[in-house]
C-alpha cells in the first residue's frame, strides 16, 4: 500500500442497527445516512437488503439520496441475496456489494461445506457480484479464527474473481493488536494480487480491543476501517468510529494516516445514534461520553484553566462539542433558538422549529436555567413523536403518597380516539404503565427501564429509556421531561409504537432474516 489515506466504512445502519433493540425506523436511517455522508464517511453500509422489505426500502432510498459516499449493502454467499442487494444499491452514484461467508472451522460446519466446496462457492458468488457491480467487497467471516493457509487460499480466489476490497473480520472480538497486524501483514505477503486490492479491518469489541486491533491492522497495511458511531453493535459492539478517527488525528506522530472525516460532526452523529437506537452512551465513553471532557477534581480544573494541554489531549470543539453554557432564557426568541440549534448540529425545518419553540417556552417557564443539553433532549424528544403513531399520551395525573398504592388517571389517544382509565400501582410509574396496559392490552415485557438526569438540579429534565420485548421482537423508546413520571410514560408509549411498527413489518410476506443467522 502506498497511500496513507484510510477509508472509513460505517456500518451503524447494518451491524449496529441489527443488534437487539437498536432497530431504527426508515426515516431515522435516512437521516443518519445523510449525516454520515455529510461528515465525510467514505462507505456507508446501509443495510442487509434481503433481511426484510423494510431493509430493502431503506437501502434503496439511501442509495438514491447519496451524495459523495459509496453505498454498500450486505449479502450472504448466494445469488438471491446478491441480486437483491444489487437491486437496492444500484440506485447509488457509487454502489458496492458486500458479500461474505464464514470460513473458520466452526462457521464452515454450519452450511456443511467441505473446504473445496466453500472455495467454489466463494468463486461463484464473488464472480456473480462482480458481473453486477464493479465495486465488490468480500469478507471471510471469523477470519481471525480461520486457518492461515485456508484464509490465503480463499482470499486469493476472491481477488481473482473480482473483489476490490477484502475485509478481514474479527467477528467474535477474539484477536489481539499484534495478532491483528500480523494477519494483515501475512496476507499482504502471501496472497498473489494482494497489492491490487484494499484490505479492510472489521473488529468487534468483546475483549475491549476493537479500536487497538483496527489501528494495528492499519499499521500493517489495511486501508479501510469498518466501524459504527458510538461503537454500536451486537454484544460489546463494533469498533467506534469516533475512537479510531480521533486516535489518528491526535497521534499523527505515530499514526500518520489521513481520513476524510469532518470530526466536528462527531457529537451530532453520536447524539443522533444514541437517541434513535435507544442505546445511551456511557458517561465515561472515550471521545463522546458526557464526562470525556469534564474536569471535576480541583487539581485537574486548576491545571486546565492555566493550560488546557495539562489534562486535555484534544479540544472539545474538535468533535463539535460546545461548552454547556446556559443556553437560553424564557425571553429568547425564535431566531435565537434556530441559531442555537444550528450550533448544536440540528438544522430544523420551520414546522419543527415552531414545535420545539413552544416546548422550549414551556420548559423555560418550569426550569430556572435551560442548558444546551436540555435543548438537545427537547429536540430529540420532538423528533421521536410521529403524528401517525397509534398511541399518543393525551393527559396524565398521578396521586402519590407515602402510604398505599399510587394512582394514575390516564387519557390515551388510540388510533385517534380518546380513552381514559384510572389504575393503581407500586409507585407512580408502575401505576401509569398499568393504565396503558389496561387501555391497550399487550403482552410485551419490560426488559429495561433507565432514568438519567440531563443536567444538574432538582428541576433537571429526566431522559427515560425503556426496552420491551414481545415474541422475540424488541423495541426501545425514550423521552425527556422535567417530570420523571411523564418522561417514563412517554418513553413506554414510544416503545409500544415502535413495537407496533415492528409487528407490521414482520407481517410482510418476505421472511425476516435474523442477524443471529450470521453470527
Ligand atoms: O462481524 C462480522 O463478521 C460481520 C460480517 C458480516 C462482515 O459483520
Ligand atoms: Zn460484524
């Protein structure tokens, strides 16, 4: 490899989205793809078109709307998958088909193919993909646990059949940095034609080494990193885009590689993906965690005030973080709100701005100080509610006391018709949820209920995340309000609305392919 440019391949919408509970709606996927494209991501893996009609529609639409990025779809090693993938990505200015098969001994046992039979399948499927599209990526799934001789053999076959990128996945997050580098170096040395294609690295974070393993692979000659925003992904997730990109930016002295990423967009993407996936970012997460640039201890604060380099290796502005100053007061106008929201990375349409403005005024009446994070919670909450939602919260009143069960009086609009009921429960949240169950009976089980304060103080807004499960379908919901019970109820109803959408989706005649079939 002669170039020091490293391509960034984002798979938030495929590997990230298919982790249980992280399901995104069609519109959310389109929005995220647009943000990724604007941020300078080189390749967007937009989905797995054969998986469902919804995935197909999202990949096709992302392909149609793409500007600069290559749009890629995933396909297993069969002609049906590859054809369906091509039908979706072909609308892009720069389409790519990504086809894969598990090559390690455990993965080979699943389709029950001999080594020779699998080699023939790889030849046929990559050839088929290349006849459709001149940009083909091939992955030997579980490459890091595949015998080296066999890996070299199949990589050579894929290159000869026309693959232009060979991705080396550490599917189960098993490898170690030195080993990750050695594997790429070994392939570059042993495989004929290896210098004519791009090697990619695709790491999972099961042992917490995904970022280190990806960067080690780059040092050995890989020139494409596959990653997701916030490290979203099944189990411990994928390599986090923000980590590899910022590591290369901050440590140019030892990692002299370039990416096309506009790092000032990182926070916007991080917030967006956290909000739509329902996977909140842990406070101490590298780069995008709430505490990543916070200096609490006296010694740190003192040092940073004197010279920021004492304890900071990068500037918050580099990732698009603005100081969490008091943002706006109740006298602030619409124009000020629009400009503040732009600064925070939200370009609101006029009708959205009007809605957010009304809610901002209501919040400013209730809360002494409105911070940037309050505004972000507000706008994300606004974006989550769709007019066509089956269930909408109209009114809630709870009665709390130290003795006896708590009571909730709830009016829920179901398919446009108001229904009211009184319910009791073990605490006001339980009472409110019971009221929903009585008005709209369902058998979804609550898997997760989490409350976070957006800012400090007893008048802080709470963001609530809820995850529910019904017959193996998982849906998440989030909401924010200064009243924790209201936020909880809205998050629960939001999750139920998503579950309804998922139920409708799986009612389609094309069977959904579970991602668990792959891993
Ligand atoms: O982790 C993995 O092996 C994958 C493949 C489908 C590339 O995601
Ligand atoms: Zn993966």
